[in-house]
C-alpha cells in the first residue's frame, strides 16, 4: 500500500476540479494515507510548492468552479531537467504516488514523469473539451456545455426578433465536442468543428435560399474556435448573403461557474476510484467514464490516441437541423 500521495490540478481549469480534489483528499485520509496538495500544477511541483492536506482543507469547495489548488502552465516541466526536479521534490517528502487532474497536455506531462522518473501516477480527465481518448466524459464538460446552452437560448431570442444570422464561437482549439453537443442541443442550423471541412460559399447559398423561401426566421451557427473565428465568419457571411449577421465570442465564461450535478457526482466518483487505485498500488492509468460506467484507461493510450467525434452525433445534428 502507498502511504503518502499528492494531488494537483493542471492546465486549463474546469468546473468540478474542486469536487475531484475533495474526493481525492477525503478518500486518501479515510484509507489511512497522507495527502499533499501541490499548488499551481507542474510549476508548483518543480518549485516544491506543496502542503499537507486534511479533511477540512477541502471543506466548502464542492460547489465552486476553478480550482483551490491553482493551476498553471509550466515551461520548466517541459524539460527533462524540470521533470527530474519535480520527481526529486516528491521523493524528498516520501510521496509515493501522484494524482494529476488535467487535460490532454497535463496527462502527457504525467506520462513523461512516469516514463522518465518512474513516478507512480494516476490521471483524472479535467477539461471542458471532452477530448481524452477512451472515455466519453471529462470533468467540467457538462457545466461548460450548459453555460453555452444558456448563451444559445439568449442568442436565439434576439436573432429571431431581428431575422439575423447569429454566429457563436465556443472553446475547442482541436476538439469540436463542445460545439457539436451544444449546437445539437441548442438546435443550430450549422455546427463548424475542426474535425470536419466546411464550405462557407455553400452555407451562404443555403441560408439565402432558406430566407428567400421563408423557411427560417433566423439562422444559428455554432463554431469551435479551432474551426475559425466567429467574427471573420460573420463578416464573410453577411457579405455573401446580404443578411444582417452578429458574431459572439463566449470566451472564458465557459470555464467558470458552479459545477452541474453531473460534474459533481462524476468528479467525486472518479476522484474516489483513482485514489483507491493509487493507494492500493495501481499506476499509469487514467480514470474516466465511458457509456455511463467508470473505466480506467492506460495512461500511454490516453495521451497518444486521438479521440474522434461521435459520427452518430454529427449525422444527427445535420439530420435534425
Ligand atoms: P491541458 O492539460 O489543459 O491540456 P496544457 O496543454 O497547457 O493544458 O498542459 C499543462 C501543462 O502540462 C503544461 O504547461 C506543461 O507543463 C505540461 N505538459 C504539456 N504537454 C507536455 C508534454 N508533452 N511533456 C511534458 N509536459 C507537458
């Protein structure tokens, strides 16, 4: 059994990271292990910025977005020397295992640390992008999707009043999951994602005929940031269609907010399972949810394989638009 572990949040923050941290700390202590909290992700690990936590250290945080441990992006950790320092800081305190809550990049970092320094790591997928291979859910994705839906509902009201085209840009540099899920559930006419090619001329022609035939009062387009800028797309569409167009960029609002029930429950279960696994000797895995069940995925697979958008959702979004 591992007697001392540490936990960190890293990379882009996501709602539910706190609920996961809380579950890790309380499960570890209930299981008889000590647990250190590392501030500011890998940067804090390299700088030895950590403290021992108790059950009360995580009181009153399950409902909060962001992360009480802080997060950062660390250039130093990207070097082998930085990772050696990080591992040394863990060894000096007798820390035998590490839980990393973060996105794709953070899990890559965890894999490097395991590979080069033989650190026992268990990952938890903390990212609003829902882009980790081997699982169909990541902590924070549900809250972010609900924040976007709220914005879409408001945009639809005003777009409908004016017969405008509304273009909404949502997060997702490499993954169109947020755009797809919110576009589909928000009833968007078009969803533009980095994984799929699109032709603005074709879209403009279709919108023109929809307006001419009075089929639609307005058109909503959801675009993932990796598929183009809403502002540029808006200018080009207005130019091509002659229809008044308004672009909105939702930005960092998507990362914040009190986590939804789903994010709280899943972050808690995942945090608990990951901790039980780590203290009982398991490592090099990422805990996630697939088809509603908790699964563990090999860490190397999670960071080297690319998750695809669900083709059934792509088809359905088009069929129902
Ligand atoms: P996210 O985890 O949200 O995808 P980043 O991609 O910014 O966020 O990654 C967070 C941190 O993880 C980086 O600042 C860096 O310290 C570390 N990291 C990312 N990619 C690697 C990598 N290939 N090797 C080592 N460390 C990495």
